[in-house]
C-alpha cells in the first residue's frame, strides 16, 4: 500500500477494537491508541510504500511498550496457525 492510504482513524480504531477484545480498560486503550497511532503515522510518512505485514509488525513493536497481549494480536496477524 502507498503511505497515502495509511489512515490514522483506521489504525486508531483497530487498536481500540483489539483492546476491547482483550477486555482492557477503555481509557488505557485510548491513551495507547493515541500514542501508537502517532508513531505509526510518523513512521509511515518516511516511506513511499509499506506492506500490510510491515504495518502490523511495526504496530506490534510500538504496542509492546504498553501491553504485550495487545502487541501479540498484531504480531500474529496474517499468520497461518
């Protein structure tokens, strides 16, 4: 995908949705989503194109700073089990 298709809103909502799946406190997830989304958008602006897998791996890396379980959900996306 081109970085112009990188949606701040979609990333933010994706993190919040997965946080709800894990039963995390909504306020904490909101703060985490804000911080991680900003980092991902900044990271994405430095590239001309990124893959979906690159995006999820980067999200997982940033999420690990706040919650290991939430990071794992993104780290495991698109993997066959």
